[in-house]
C-alpha cells in the first residue's frame, strides 16, 4: 500500500527533515485556511437563515485546498467540483462572486479566463474530461499551463473518472487530479464505493503516478502538488493525488451526518485539524503569537462580512435576463415566449437590440466552379477547408484518423493535418465530448465524431449538462463552439444501436443547435456555418443519404443560414414538413399523388423555421408532418403543436403525422416493417386530403 506523505504531524512537529518552505508561505497557508473556514461557517449560517441556497461545506478539508492552490502558478487552470471554495478564493475569485453563486444569483462576475477557474460543477466527475481537453489544447498552443481538477472519493465510481483518467494517460496531458478522500460520498462509506485499498493505486492502471498525502497537512499537500505540477511541466504526464481528509460537517445543508457516522469518529478527526496543526507548528518555530491570530481573524471576518453585504445589496436582474445567454443570439420564438410571460404578469415587454436577436438570412450560393459530390464527400471537403482556414479546428473521435471513420467521412484528414489535430481517441463517447468541451474552453473549435447514432447516449450527460449550458451558466462569458456530428437514422440494414434517430432528445435539451441536412449542398453550407458559429451544434448526418446521390456543389467555402428551412417542392393543396432521410421519400410521395403538395425540408431542427412552415400552411390549409423515428414528443409533434397554436383557423383539415412506431427499432432483417416508405407517406397525404 502507498504510504501517505506527511510533513507536519497533528502535534505540530516535523515528521522528517525540514522541507525548507519559506516562513511567509506558512503564514499565507494559515491565513487562507482560516479564511476558508470562516467563510464556510458564515455561509452555513446564512443558509440556515434562508439567505443562501443549499450549500456544500468544506470544513476539515482546508489543507487539501489551500496547500494545493498555493502550489500552482498563475497560468494554471482549475476545474472544481462544488466544494472547492478555498481553492477558488485562494486563486483570487472574489468572495462576493462565490457567494452570489450559492445565493442563486446569475454568475455575472465569474470570469473563467481572468480567475483561471471553472465554475462550480454539479454532475459528479464530469469536469475531469474538461481538464484533460483543456490541457491537451493548451499544450498544442505551446502554453505552459497545467490543469488541476478536484473531486471526492465517490466520484471515482463515475464513468467520467475513468474517461478523464484514461484520456489523460493516453495523451500524457499536463493534468493533476486531486481526490479529497473524506471517506464518505454523502452517506456511502469508502468500503462500499470501491474495493481498491487506495484511490492512488488506480492511477497505475492508467499509466501514470498516484500518490497519497495526509490531507490534513497543508505542507504535505503543497509539496505533493508542486511535485505533480513540476512533472507535468516537464512533459512527464499527469498525476493522481489522493488526499486523506475529512469533512466535519454534513455533505451539504440538506444532509444529516448523524445517520451514518459517530460523534467519536468526528472528534478523532478533529484532533488532526489542519488549522490547529499548522498553528502548533508555527508556535514551535516561534513564528506565532495570539495577537497575530487575532489580527488574521479580524481581517478575515471583516472581508467575509463585506462580501455578504455586497451580495445582499445586489439587485435581481429583470425577467429578460433569463433568456439572454442561452445562445449567442436569442431565437425569435424565445423572445415571443418571454413577451407572453411578461404580458401575463402585467410587465412591459422587453425590446431587444437588433444584434441580440437570431437573424436568419437567405440561401446564397457562390457562382464559381462546382464539382459533383456525395453528402459524405461534401462533409469531408468542408472539414478539409475548415482545418486549412482555422488552426483551432480539431477533429476527434473513435477511428476518425487512420481509418477515416467507419463511413470514411474523415478520410485523408490525418495525412494532411497530423495526429495532434485528427485524433483517434479511446473508445469512450463521454470522454470524446467531455474532452472537446475542455478544448473549446481553451480556445479550440473541436469537431467530435460519434461513430453511430445509438452510441451517443453515453455522452448525453456531457452534451446536456455542459455543452448546452456553459454559455448560459457563465452569462455569455464563455462560448463552447463544439460540433458533435454523427450518422443518423435507419435504412441501411444495421444492427441495434446503429440505426437510431435521437434528434428529439437534443432538440429538447436547452442551449443546443440541432442541424440535419438532406443534400450535399446543404451538408457543406450548414456544416461550415456550424463551424463558424459560437454555439454548440449537434450535426446529424442521415447515413442513408451519405452516398445516395450526387450534386453539383460549389468548391469554394460558403455558408447556409442555420434556422432556415428550404421548400423542396412548391404546392398549393397540402404542406408536407419533414427533414433528413425522409426528404427524398416525401418528394417521391408528393410526385406520386394527383394533388399539389408543398414539401418543406426543415434542415435545422432547433431553432426550426416557424415562419416558412406557417406561411405555407396558411396558403394550403393542410399539414402532414413526416419523421422516421418514433412519434412521441418528436419533431412532428413539435411542428404540429406550433401550427395548431398559431394557424388553427387556417386549417381545412386535421393535422396528421406519419412517424415510426413508439417501440425500439426492429432487427435489420425486418427493418422494412418499421421504415416510413413512400406508400405510407402517400397514405398520409390521402388521409389529410379526405379531411
């Protein structure tokens, strides 16, 4: 078993040789630990008074946080969990900014670039891949940055603990993982969390060093972290530090620790208290007196009180603040949602500036040379051009480099741009997207490929909890311009999880743009627009259309407007709305009937083009919506509901939907039983026309 590093024992005596740390450093350790504890106790009191929301305490873990934070350099970057208040304040985050978060106020002052610390992370362990991705891209840019990420012992059971550690080990990133092993994940004890005798030994399986430290000893934490940072800067890869520590209070203010631990246990750990330990050490060295302690206490209490006064005087922003930061520009239908809420409450409607609103342009194609491309070739050409034009563009995913992707969409990129920008990743979708998030936070424009549609589910937490929320979480201070692209839909006779259509999940998730082209021209123009934008994009590529047809595509770079539908076929009797792989099916059905059918290809599923659809329905008086996946809560339901709300009196017949069955997709030998084909769409058209 790895023995924990200890420098100062609980009685304040040196365990071995004097490490030679400067007296001023010890004084700073004491002051910052005292500050962290005083802040922690005041925040607990505020919560009990109803002046803060649910709050996660840190008392007992000050040595882990302060010792490690003081070892870092200014350019290093912290990815915290939700208990690292001591780290954040030591690194310079103003207390009022931290307090504002726990008071539930918008995070206006949390400037990640300025304070070199990520915002509080609630989903357990999900910040670990971010730290790895950030470190990877910072190193690629030539920066001398080490990322440090904090988590608890319970987090080591999470998938993203594995993905973060594994990616860091494979990529040898300059990353330090600090685990505060406080023996409990809320109420679950260490013995029920892992069978490993130590957490530090887990690092060996990932190919790098793990060390154990007495987490109640600030000097030991400082030295262990400094050594790990030095190794990272020398290019020797990551380190896992297991800090043996204890939280005296509950997990958070909603927890009752008396249910799972004894008073005797708490008191035994209090005998090892980090603040008392360092004070005894300083007294033994003749570097402490009561007046010094009183002065520190007074300074700390005054600063905490000033921060509390500041946040309680902070006015709440107006209702419009709730919609301002979800996207780089506010979608028009969100403005309408806000205005409806304001009218319901008798409030004045907010009038936004023109540059605050998502304006959707018209399709414009270059007039220069063209060449015949399939959709797969058009996407490949787009990625080539983007990587040539912008060194920030990175492609990562399983089999994207040497093999060029299972559909050969990324073929040739490795030869032209090299393995640092075209990355064959470990087989872990959560790690792929999580690392891409970290790269984007460091300034990259990552394109994360998920090999098949049904493989995206393990990455769902990263996409929904982080990719779609970072801009809103930071009130627009941080953009995460990641494009997650993957083949979508059925029709190729594939096994389970190779033929899913999960678009509705991402349309429902806030903060994501969702695009699904149906032609080579659209694939190139929309992917280029996605790569140039600041918003995260889920880019769905109908696999049945990868090589179904060819089209004359402009060779020069161009964009098409995200949020603009395209009328594929004009008509007067019925509006048929669809997207992706169903577009050619719908066009064939429209050509096979005697009535005049207008076929609209949505192209963008969020935010979708309400105006084009409503204008068409108001002319035709009839609507059929066609989609391949199951019907419950899908795009067809969304379009139908919106038309019913806004154009009901223009309808001459009930709205109809043609969708897949509300069950899992069948095995490939009977896939045709569930596929929406031309006959099924024709039947839908006839149903609507009968009224």
